[in-house]
C-alpha cells in the first residue's frame, strides 16, 4: 500500500456541545472518500497501549480512500466527563452513536472497527449495527463480566490491592463507579445479533479462541473469522515496547477495501480545535483547545473560559514512555481540568512518536527517552503555552517525564518541579537504546534485549544477569562517595547528582514515590543526599505514597500527585477526595 496517496490527520472536538468528545479524523490527501470508518478503542491501559496501532490502521485506511474517525469515549482520554461517573458505560455507548453520526455528515457509507472492549461496546446497539456496511471485531471481548473480573484481578496483582471500603471498581488504567462496572459486566456479544446487523462481518480472534463457541457460531452464521496469533504484546505489553500487528492491520484494511464500494465523493471536514465545558460544582467554565506546533507536536491547553490574569499559574505535564491522554495518563487530563476550574492553566503534549504526534512507523515507533531532542520539544511546548508572566510554572511528570520536568524547571526563577517516581538521576542526555532501558528497569527482559540488539550489544547476557543480581548488593555496601563518583561517571544512579544540580540552580523539587520506587531511591542512597541538602537549607520535599506502583496507576499515588501539583501551583487543595471532582 506504499504507492497509495498520503493522508491528512485532523484533531477535533465533536459531539454534544455541553459534553464534547475528542477525536482525530484521517483523510486521503485529496479528500475524496469512498466511505467512513469509526474506530472504537479498548478501555483503560489497553486503550493507551494500542493507540499507535489504531492510528496506523487509520492511516492505512485513509490511504485506501476512507474517512476514518478515531475517538475517545466520554469519560475517557481527552473527552469530557469523569471516568468515575455513575453513567459512564451508557455515555460510552452514546459516544459511539455520536461518532457514527459525525462520520455520516461526510459520507453515506459507514463501517465500524472495534478492538477488545471496543468490539463489545460497538456490538450493543442493534439498530446502529443494521445501518453499517461492515463491522470488524478485532480481538473482541465477548463477555463483559469476564473482562471486568479479569481486569480487577490483574489490577490487584500488578498494581496493588484497594481499600475494602472503596466504592469504586479499579481496572488496569481506569477507575469506575460500581454502577458503570455493573453495566459493562452485563454486556455481551452473540453471533446471532451480530450477523443480523451489518452487511458484512469480519472477526480477528486469538489462536486460542478460534475453535471456541463464539468464533464457531460466528463462522457458522456467515461471518469471516481469521486467527490473529497472540495479541498480548500489542494490547497489554508488560514493557514499554509494543509490537505492531502489521499483518492483522493489513488484513483488516484489505477486507474493508474489497467489502466497501469504490465510488467516491468529496468530504469537507472543518475541525473544531476548542471546546468549552460549562460551570460545574468543581468550579467555573473552562476552555480546552488543541494546537499543532510547527514540528507536528500536538498540544492540549486547558484554562478558565473567562478572562484570566496574566499571572495565572501554569502546569506543564510531561508524559513518560508511551503514556498519552488515555488509560493511566487520564490523570493529567483530569488534573488539567481541576487546575483550570481553580484559576490556573495546564498544558499537555504528545512527545515525538507518541500518541497523536508524528505519523506511525510500524517498524520503529518507540520514542527515545532522556535525549536532547525531547528536551527541545518540551522547551518549545512550554514557550508556546507561556502567556504573560505566570506567577509560577510547575513542571511535573512520572519517571522519564520527571527527568524532563527537572530539565525545564531549571529554566525559570519562578519554576517548581514535581518528580514522580524518577529513575534517572542525571541531567545530562544520553543516546537511548534498549539495553540502557532494561538496565534501569524500563525495558524488556535481559533475554529479549540481547535477542533484539544482536551481537554488537555492549553487555552480554551473562553481564546483564550479573548486574541485575549483584548490582543492588554492591550499591548497598559501597562507600557513599564512591556511589556519587560512579553516578557522575554514569555507571550507577546516584540521586545526589541530579538533586545537587537542581539545588545549584535554585530549584527545590517535590519528590513523590511509590513504595517500590522509594526502596530503589533508598538503595541508591537518596536519603543521604536529602540529608546533605537539608543541612544547606535546600531540602527537597519528599512524599511516599502508602501504596502504589511505578507508572502511577494506583489510585492512592494518583491522588497524591493531584495534591502535590495543586499545592506547588499555589492553588487550593480543599475538597479533594478523588479525581471525580474534575
């Protein structure tokens, strides 16, 4: 498909004016479209993990002449509504109706692609299904009850247990009201309902489920069913690396290409780059806007809708790894609304090769960390968003995002820095590779690294295993001055290196740790560095969450992030119980 025309991507708000939805429209460059495709994403962390893969499918379909809409359901991502809304499940379904209606404004032919829980949600409205030309179920969740139970169990095992008194239901990457979780659990897909709806149906299903009841009933009823292997490295990777299922994406695109007619019409899409959320109990009306910088960076700014003073404080959120606006990173979208309701401004952006910034490269789509390029992008975003003279600018981020926050926080006397679960304790940049990522615990296993980087890798498998096994023990017993010397040389992580550099520039950071991250901080002699800085009157503010995880998906650490950031901005923290207020 490489000889097909180029495409255009248009971020936009659409749907109800009082409850706008965010989406991205993919179009052929000549805007001649043969039909429309609505893409329903998964939920929670799976939505974040699969965004670039879904975007790639959207780009491929646009090259084949389709108008494609990818979107965030209400109460998720950049769309309006609290993720803990009691009626969130119904609002997800309403969002699909709004997305289909939006696409029908530009073309008569509409098809739908649903991935994971997106397939479950997309198959609920029988009346809507009967209006579709084609329906694609991609690794579908057939039973909502199994999905909810599985995601709850995975949350408890990998992220942490929750309070028995907590009324919410915590899935991986999102928290739901009990009523919304119950509504999701009641949903299911049946072969009979599905095949009686759209004109054509394609189902890509896991190898382990090809001979199962759902797949065999679909096939018997006339649907086309094909195996997709094991999608786990794509939909739920255990590392920051994701496999692009290129063969599956091309199969879906080719099927739609042959299923939908070829007659075209001109589509005129006028994207809306801003939306206003009305007054709420959390505060006055706020304005959300989308901007595309000259280098292609996608930026979201959230601010009060009314005229605000030029001195309003500004929060700049720096993402980590592949985090974007969805799944666990909804934390920053929620916080941005809360900041704006209380009189501040907030800016968020997608780094190069992440989320909506830059086209997808299915062969190499990982965004390098700790680089000069990433610092330059963060600086450009901050300069773009800084209007007037803010009373203070707070840079905040998780893990590698905290490293960017530290860099940008040194560039203004009024800056504050909030570092959540930092792992890199040097300001100097580096050339990113998978070996280094693995060495700091951000990448895949040793065997995966060695296999992927080949014989030229500087560390053999044996060396990596020895480092993993004996490195912590050596650091624990190494003289403190030696740790700092090795930290300065880049051999080990020594918190004193970065904290002293910040102190020298007049920056006293707020450090927020999960229990696991604080153990690592302690192992690297962080408390000793804090003590030394305290004697000089430059003691960083340290807070350790009672529970939580490194990516900050656990509700306790998320609430701590909100409190610390609001306090750093000089905004009130009164009335904070959960993020529902946003």
